[in-house]
């Protein structure tokens, strides 16, 4: 693991965007694994700036998102389809056919998940996977006690995750209780992984990820076994390291 300590959220975002942009410059048809939530928004803003400066080109890039709430349609403002369109895709020259996000309203969950993993394989695998981390150590929506060998699958969301994500909804009752998520196995097959964390609330999860034992109770701890993981943390998130 490579730990990159930065002073603040802005520096974290710029560092992450620089790594993604470098990957795109080295390989024009890179396959990007993308995350949602508060943490990567700054990174997406920086990537848009780099694109507007004509330093990167998204026209041959393929993207695969980590997860999607089950039960939310693409046009729901809380869906990750909507998030990605409004935080990145509509500002760059992505081709719609190269955007891959799990369907939250699929009639066949098993088929949706297996097809997603197969499409990633056919694309040559994910070149660089962006991850956030939950306060309970989840990555994607792989909650504590997850099966490390799982591919993309339906997950029941942990109470802490539901509480944390309730800030995006009008009430706790509106937060979906399940989601489709890349599994740990799928994530670990990525060639490069970049995990972002900021704020003191993430400090314990980061400590357990980096220095704790590898166990399903802290899903992110499995990253210790990957040969190219970069963890970008601000001072608050790194306070226990």
C-alpha cells in the first residue's frame, strides 16, 4: 500500500484527478472504475478542468460504476446514474455507449450482475478503480461480513450506511435498503486502486484498512493483498496512522 498524505480535501481531489488523468494520457482507451458520494466530487471537478484545458480526452474511455441503489430509476435525482451525469459525464466528451452503470430497476438481478462482470472482462479489466470508504470500512456497497469472493451482487445495506446516506434524502424512510454493487472479487481484479478518504470520521476505518487484520468485518482490509493500492488521505483521516 502506498499512503499519500495531503493537507486537505482540495489537495486530495487534485491528487486523485492527476492520477486518473495520467492513466488516460498513457492509454487513450482506459477503463475507469468510478465511485459516487461526497468524497469524489472534488476529483470530478478537477477532471472537468483538466478536460477543458484540453489535456485529456474521454472519447475512447470506458467507465464502470461501483454500485447503484436497488429500486431507483436512472432519472431519480438520488440515483447514481443521475449523480454521474451531473457531476462528470455531461461536462466531458464521454460516449453514452461507453458508460456502464448497474440498473437499479432490473427485473433479473442475477443476470444484471453477471453481465456486468462479463462486460468488465470483455473490456480488458478496470485500469484504475476509484474507491471511497464508509465509516464501517465498506468499499462499494460491500458491507462488513461480506463474502470476499463475491462478484457483482445485490447487497443489504448496513444500518450505519443507511444512516450516513440519509443526508441525501428527505427522510430515513426514503433511503433504499439494498443496492447492486461490484463485489470484492471484482474490485480486487482492478489493475490500480485509488482509495480516497477525508475527515476525522474516516480515521478509524483507514487505520483498520491499513494496519488492522484482514477480515470481512472490515471489507477494505482486503486491499492489503492488492499489489497496487494508493490511499490518499487528508490529515484528519490519517490521524490514527
